[in-house]
C-alpha cells in the first residue's frame, strides 16, 4: 500500500552521489523504509488522529537513522518508537527520510517535485500538469542560480503562476532537507565553497555552498519560516489529509477508483 500511495517503491530510482552524500548506504536505506512502515502501522493499531500524518510527536528509529537525524542516545539496530522533542524538525510523513529521498535525485532537491508530492500524495489535490509549451524546471548544478530564482522567473508565466502558488510553498519548506533526508542549513557542492567538516570521523570530498532558504508564503498569503512553521499552517488541512488517506486505502483494497 505504501509503495503505491507514498511511492516508497521509488526509493532506488536514484542513487545519491557518493562524494556529496557518503553517509548513504543500504543500512540507512532499510531504516528509512522501516520508519515509514512502522509509523503507519502504529497509527492504525492505535487509531491515532490523522494530524499525525502532518506532524507527530514520535517516530521510529534505530541507531543508524537516529544518527542521520542528529539524535543521540539511541543504540542498537532494532527499530523502536522514539518521542520527538517539541522543537524537532522531524514528525509526520513529510520529514521522514524515505519521503525526502524519493522526492529528490541523487545530487539535488527540487521544490517542485517535493511540493507536488505534498499536494498529490498527502493532500490528494494534485496540481494540473504544466502546459506542453513550458519546459521542465531543473536546478542549476553549478550553483550559480538558485532554484528559488529559477522558479521566480517561471511564475512570471501566467499559465504557470496559479499552480506554482500551491506547489512551491511546501517545496520551499522542505528545502532544509538534502536528497538523503538529512537536515541542512547550507547546500553541499563539489565546486566552489568552503569546508572544515568531517563525517563519521573522516574528511569529506564536498564543500559547503549557499545557505538554504526555507521561507515562503502559502497560496492564501500566510508567511512561514521553515518546516516547523509550515507544518503548523498545514494542520488546518487535517480533514483533507484524512479524506485522502481513506480514499487511497479504499482504492488499494478494491482495485477501483
């Protein structure tokens, strides 16, 4: 069910760049998938509220995934329920590493792809496809132009502006997460930048680039500063998230729309 609804089956569609994301490997990949599957099982078994899909005060971790999330005092490879602190950037589906991995490629993240996932998979309100005359948006791999600058120009196209006012905000809020689901304040680059960083005690081959901008404005004009604030705003859509979940489950169970 989760392979279809949340597209977990796409987790191996791309492989993170080894120079940029040397921490990624099969042990982490397995923990990512287990977190999402155990999370849904917990919601069903305990009949918890649908708001947990948007923001929850717990998740499932083992030592490897906890380290990836920057959380200490978690030992062993067994996945277990872990309470999240009130100020955590984790909580809910959007910030789980499996979701963040499948909504990125091996090198870069795209607010459009992640925003589309939030609208289509979480809310069940997919945007209209782009006009055939409009080219797809790709991040600048050189880092010379930010994806935010590219999207600003794209929104100047009248036929694109209406959809992008809904797609872009959740994508911008999730820019604080890299293609492996790690939290970040700066982008990683193999070109110009600076580095005084070690990963798991070893020097890295990437450099730190531009600062991440995770601010934005929702379609109804509410400003947010980062993923925690955006989740608070999204909680008003709890009923729509619940309706979409039930719809997806019935479709999966019956094989019919």
